């Protein structure tokens, strides 16, 4: 394993961004990318890791993967005042740069709406069409309106003042 520069000695229990990615402070851009991929696989919530740890790894890569930001971070690290600009692990608000995700209730409502849309298309095309073509066309037009309305409803921003809807 390559020699790592640890911020633990200078910043208490804080780890440097290099430690988060498991690379040396002299690592090349390719080494940082490979370290990020390794750390992301190990900390990704879908692979059994925690969301907080994955956010830290992603934030570390955003800093170290950009040459300008990495240079500024290295200068702060050398001065002994480099607090990693990463969120604390565990539950909490998402970083401002991340895309907000719809809650479980909104996702469920979206999938129900998509199921209704598919059902309308199938029923209109297979059954109602045999009895009344205008009714089948009307059902298909209604079914065509459901996806954009459902997407807008699920992706609308939360109301100001909280997450409760």
C-alpha cells in the first residue's frame, strides 16, 4: 500500500481527503480516480456501506479530482488547517450540490400513476377499441397526459418551511 499522508496527527480524529480515498498525497490523477472507485464501491449504500461515508468519499473526489481545488486543499493541509470539506456521516440534510430525491410516498405515487397509464393503454387498445374507437382514443389521450403530470408532481420542490407535504 502506498505511503499515506494522514491529517489525523494534526487534526485530531479527522482524516484527510487522501485517507478517505486510500491514496498518497503525491498520487496522480489516475491513482485518485482509482482510489475513488475503490472507496465508492466499498462505501456505496447499495453495497452495504453508509450514505454518510459515501458522501464523504464523493466530496473527497470532487476536491482531489479538480487540480485547482486539490492545490488549494494541499496548501491548507500543509498549513495544518485543512478540515475536510465533507459532511458528517449519518443522517442529516443533503449537501447543497446534490439533487434532491423524492421521498418514498412520492415515488410510490409515481409508480402507481405509471401503472394506471399502462393499464389504460392496454385496456384501450385491446378491449375498448373493439366496442368504441372514440372511447379508446380518449382513454389513450388521458393515458398520454399521466406521465408528464406524474413526473412534475414527484419532482416538485418541497414546500418552504419543511419536508412535510
